[in-house]
C-alpha cells in the first residue's frame, strides 16, 4: 500500500509524520455522518493541507462563467462552504505551541477505526527546548445524535509542567481556494457573515449566514475537564472566533483531559434564535450522554451496520482493508443525510464544489439499498423534495415532466457545461432506476406512495417529451449525452434508451398498483398506453457488420483514436485534447454501453455481452473513477476473473493509492461504492432485474474465498463463496427466495444451502487501449 498506511483489517493507520501527505490523509481520515463532515486535520489546526468542516446542503452561490450565454443556461453556481471549524484544540507546553513542524515528533500515529467510528491519534512530542509531552486524542461525528461531534483530548507530560489548552470555534478560516474560477474564489472569500456570538462558562455559540445564498448556520461548543485542582479557565467570543482556554500545572505522570462537544445546525428558514436553541439542545444531549456514552452508541450503531453489510475476502489483506474502508466511508456519506443529497465526495472535501451527481443513484444507492435501506430512502426523498425544481428545469428546456440536474446541491442545475450537463438526461432515468430498485428491495409502500410513484411518473413524461416515434426506427431519443462524456449530444445513446425503457415500464407498473395516485397525477389510460408502446419500440442501435451494439447511433463509424501515439502523460484526455476531437472519435471516457449491460443485462444475450465487452474494452480509457467497478462486474460475468479482480482493486484503491492524483480534494464515493458492486455484483453475480434478486458467484484465482452480507426486506443473509461452492445463510428474518446460477432456491432460517459453482464461461481475453490496462494490485 501507499507509504505510511499500515495494512490492518478493521482500521486505517498511518504511522510516522509526513507533512507532504497531510492533504490527502485529511481526506482519508475524514469523519462524517451525512450531516456533519470533519476533514482529518490535526487538532492544532496547523500544519494543514486543506482544512474543512462541512454541513450537508450548506452552500454559497456565485455567477456561472459564460463567454457567450444561451437560452436555458443555468445562471448560478453552488459551492460547498467551509463552515465554522470546531476541531481546533491548540496546546502550549510552557510557552511553546505544539506544532509538528518544530521540535521533534518522537512518535506519531493516526488511526481511523471502522468499528468504533472514531479517529484516534497518539503523538510523543519534544519541544525545541526539550520539554516532552504525550498527546492522545479521539474524535467522532455521531451516527446517533445527528447534530453532534466530539473530541477527547488528553495530555501527559514527562516532567512537571504548565499546560495551556485553547479550544476554538473559528469561522471564515483562511484557506487556499484551488478552483480555477475566480468567481468561486470570490464567493468563498469570507463567505460567512456574523449574526450572533456568545460565550459563558465553558460554552460558546457562533451564528452566521452566507452573503448570497442566505443560508443560516450555528455552531456551538461545550467542555468537560478532568485536571488538577489549580485550574484556570477563561472564555470569550467575537464575530468569527470563540475561544475557551484552560491553564493548569500538571506534575510528571499526571494528565489533563478535556472533552469538547460540538453542535452544528443550519437552515434556510429558521431564525438565528431557533438555530441557537437547536445547537444548544444538541450540546445538552451530548453532555447528558457523555463521552463514553457517545462511544458506546457509535460502536453499537456500527456493530449493526457491519452485521448487515460486511464483506470479507480471504487471500488479500490489503484488499480486505480497502473494501472495509470503502464501506465505512460510503456509510458516513449517507447515514444521517436524511433530506439532503449524497455529494460525489461525500463530506470529505470540497471536490466537485460539493455537488451531487448521478453517481449517487447508480453507484452509491445500490450499496445502501441492500445494507442501510433507510439511508437510500432518505437520499431518494431528497430527490423528491427537489421535483418542483426538476419540473421547472424541464419546462425551461421546452419539455414535460422532471429533468433532474447533472450537478447540484439544492436541486437546481448548476453545471455551466451544457453538453455534459443539460444534455445528460440519463440522470432522470438514474433517479427512476434507483427508486424502482429501492421499492423492490424493501417493499416500502409508504415511500412509493409518498414519493416514488411521482418520481417515476414525472421522469416517464420527460422521456415521452424528449423522444419521438419513428415508423422505421422505433422510439428515438435524440440529441442527448450518455454516461460517456467523450461522446456528447448524440442520437439514441444505448444506455439512455435502456434506462428510459425501464423507467417507462416501472412508471406504468406503479400507476397500476396505485390507481388513485395515477388519477391524482392526471395519468390517463392513453398516457399509460403510450409509455408501454414507447418502451416496447425503444430504438436499440446495433452495427450488423461488426455484430456489436453501438454506444450511440453511428459510434462505430467514427474514426478510431490513435492510442499508440497518445503519451501516458496526456491522460486524462479531457485535460489535454479538445472536446471537439474527442466527440468525433471512438474513444470512451468511462463505461457507458458496458454499464447498460450491467443494469439492463436482462436484454442482452451472453454472446452479445461478450462481443460488446471486447469491442468497448479496447476503446475505454477510464479517465473517470466511475469506470473500473462496472468493467469489473462485466468482466467477472464473462469469466475474465483476473481482469475483474484488477478492476476491483483499482476501484477500491482509487483514493488510498490516489490513482487520480486528487484525493486531497475528497474521496470518490462512487468508486468506493463501486468496490462493493465489484465484489457483490461482480464475483457474487448479484442481479435484481425486474425486482428479483439472483446470484451467480465465482471466486477469482487471487482469493481463496469471499463472503458478503445483504438485506432484502426484513431478511438479512450472507453468501459465502469458495473455489468450488457457494453457501447461502439467513442471519435474521424470514426465508430468502433467490436463484443460484439460474436455479431457483429457497433459503430457510437455520438451514444453510450449499451449491456447486459451475465452470466459468470461456471468452477470448479482451484488450485495453495501449497503456491503459488496469494496474495489478501488487504493482499499486
């Protein structure tokens, strides 16, 4: 693994001090619960790479840049704000500040624990004048008390010494903005305007609002202290800073312990007094629970999660760690988001400006749907809460129904690049796909009635407005962009058409299940019939000469990209070649048609999948972190088990090995969730076509065995797979009706079902573009 990380099954540890790696470890060591996000900066606040404290959905607006504006272009961008930082606890040893750039770090270790849900640190530090202290800290963002974070800070000196601790709330923290857009930098230069500041006893509250979006937030801190009797404390607050100070003489072998409780809240509607009341109430609850109580609640929550979601691999310790790292961070991104989005980077950094994309529904929600379904439900409820904005966007574009945004924080489109943004209508199909998948997996009729049916109906209406019936070609959807952004504004993108086909059928089925809702939504019998006809006549582009499906109409007629003469340092291509040239060539940024064969594999034969995979594998450069996991799934299905394993590793290690050289801006949630898909849908062969859950597992040669846990409605179960057989076991709940390599089975509680694994199909090994083969894990 990368320098500094230690390979351990249930934690990510970095031993030793490497200041050059701070910014990316701040991402990997980030803590979140989906509402609050704390980057893994050192408690002292400095040195640092990229500080960050985020509240999900809290953003600032700025004008979008256009050389030439056009009708329907979004006008305002949205960027996540680094809010009031409560992580800062500074330590003065006598009169010398503990600063890891000075003196000597005799030892230094940080540990992200996937079972306790905490970030621990132990530092042995010697000041420039030879004074030594041992500092131990542990922090958490609570899964059970949504508005609460806490830090336990303990100092033990070697000699009799005076210690001074300064615990801060700091707003408008000076930060280097790495966006190339000066509008973004300007919007984030002191984005918070002070509304209220108070400090009394050991508690302080700061309240602010953003200059342009008008959102209001409050942050509060309170403290418990365990120290000697000769304790001196002070507290004060000003507009952007509240500071609680503790001074105490500590004898050799003695300790100063301080527990800092933080409360965070924001709103577009509630008043400053209401927000103050909210965060102070959160503090009272945290104080009542206490530090040990918060730790116990955190562990209990995670025990429940791992019991339903753990993935175990036997034969690769580094991969085992990476997969649990991935699961833990995806949980953190969505656990308590509730009525907010799941951003592409979660709350681990400012990458992508904090926006949510289609990544959430297609890559992240399958994991949550089958492990933490309430988190998937809440993410879809957020989409539904923005449906009026999606309707407005569709109307603005001259369409019916709901056009969900390519990228957004509050539900309004804020992508300034319309070929990849406005034209990417597949986003709406992805929302519908995730909605249908969640309902089928959970049987949540309340959600289906409150939100799901309306989502399906309004997205179906969008496809009917976008497409048209051609007497010869069927139902065509022209002028759109699919997942592959290197081929934009095309006719009949296969992925888009197939996701639309499923959308239309699911909408019709939902209306048949709920005729009263169909009537409320003004769905007529003629409209239902039109949806069914469009789905049945959906255009499926196919090249009869090459005997492969086309990613979009005419794709296989484009000129080939000259991979042999493309230097490796010119990847990613979008940063080194004009889009105009990319659009005209057979080069694919990420899995597009291959993704269609995963999500809509029910419409392809195995022979067609093999031919298509071979063709597009040779043209896909994986300039997106979204690609590897999908390629892993299809490679495993087609028997390319070594290749699938390499793609699994690439997805799992995207951030730990910083494969895209941007982990400092936050983690790639879709790639992390994709590692789960590569195991469960790839080697586990899990499919849920038409709401029926089936498996076709195979173990790759690199592993001895693997297992995974899932939830389906009220049943939790485990699938264990070795080289020759698969065992299905009920953990809790009722029987599981599924299939094993096409054979229907019923797994009863208390009675395991073990079945042999048939030989993998044989297909000639595919080839990647020159120099774009996946890295072998052992070479990473």
